């Protein structure tokens, strides 16, 4: 039997904290759901201390304390909820689980605790399927909420009062934050840090963790590149060529020739396999390439438009407004790493 480590309770003099953040652990939780957000708050605390700001006071808790095993088999030491019964808690973060249906059957007491904490804490957040635990506690009724794309229908089915947002990276409603799958918890945690500490510290954390873009909640959890790779492999080679040659003038004849099909048959099969016309797919590939350059380069908007094959700045601007409802300049202002 593993040796248990004694963790003392807080003395009364230390039971109030400016930014006490509790990460909720439970058997079969997703490890990255928990540790991704924890790492963001840990890194932010270092930058806060450099500026003379009080760091986050971070603790991993569980219903009864002690050792808790994640779905991946990693065992974590936790404090009990009772250790913080008198503490002023700022933020509670609830991870999800790949076995969330089984978890829900055993988490009635945890749901009751979360419901009781709602009125006491400044904000609550869930990562991935952690939204199911907040919904079980009744905290998401009549609220927008995000979760992993593969669990959207299940969340709608089990909790019809929840307004499930099937596209958002994360959602913030009435001091309750929910995020999409797994690594989106890092985006959510960065947003929480930005809310507390400002854009500069949040971006420093993002760069330290090699998170190439600090995504906003309004951005889609779906990437055209990922979808094109995961849907059907028929056009994988063609997609790779498209992404490598965006600066060229690419026509339906060009694409059909590379696919060894007639233009008419290519257009039909492509739409059948991908759900998009070749022209729309090419537009989105160019859009995503432009987004990456706006986020991570100092190239001018005119140069980016040329590099990505839009032809001119105005055509790129129209494309951005049509798909993202912002201009390239506004996008760079919001999401640039510089």
C-alpha cells in the first residue's frame, strides 16, 4: 500500500485568500482536463510574483481527500473539501472524464457540493465533459454551455434545459465558464487569467506553454484542416497540395486535373466526400493560413493577402467578414501573439 502523505489543514489565519483556486478531482477524471488548466494558473502565478502581485493559491481537492486515480491511471494526492469549508474560494475548476456517464452515477454528492458553492464563489469553470457535472448540479439550466464536440448530443439529451453551444471553444455566462474538449480547457484558463491579470500576462503564459494562439471563446472548436483530415482520406494528398500552393491561382480545372477526374465529376465527388464545394474549401484553407500569419507574423495585411492567394486586401477582408464577422485588422488586434 502506498504511503499516505499528511497534508495539514489551513489554520484559521490562512483561511481567506484573494485568489484561491480549487481544482476538483474525482475517479476517472481526464488528466489533461485537470492539469492543463492547473499549468496555466501555475505559470501565471510566476509572472504575477515577478510583478509584485499575489499569486494564485492553487489546490487539488476531492470529496474525501487522499489519492485519486485519473482515467489514464495517474494517481494524484488531493485535499478534502472540508479543508476549505471556511475559506473564501475565488474559482472552482471541474475537469471532465472520458467515462462521464459512469462518473455521473457516482457523483451525486459532488453535484450537491457544487450547487452549494455556486453562490459563494466568484466563478466556476468546467473543462470538456465537466459541463455534465455542472448540469447535474442544475447550474447550467437556461444557460449557454460548451463541451466536447463528441458529447454535444448527449448533453442535450440528458439536460434539455441547457442551451448547448456546439461550436464555441468556451462560453461564459453568469460567472459560469464551460469549455470544449480537453485542450480547450487551456484556452478557458488563459481567459480566466486574462480576466484577472490582463492581456499581457495571459499572452506570456500562452507563449511559455507554446500555445500558438490564445483563442477567444467565440472561435470555432472545429478546424477546416482537421475536418478535412478526419472525414475522408480520398482527397488528403490534394489538400496537402492546396495548402502548399495557396499563393497560386487555383481553379476547378487545376484541382480536377490533380485528382485525375473530369471537372464535373470532381466537383460532385468532392462535395459528396467533404460536404463542401472545392471553391469553399479553398476559401477556408486560405482563411486559416491568413489567420495564422496574422497571429504570428509581422507581415502587412496586403502581403498576407498575396501570400494566401486572395489576390488583394479587399477580397481577404470580405472573406474574413463572411466567415468570422471581423476584419483582418480586427482579428490581428484581438489574437496576435505580438
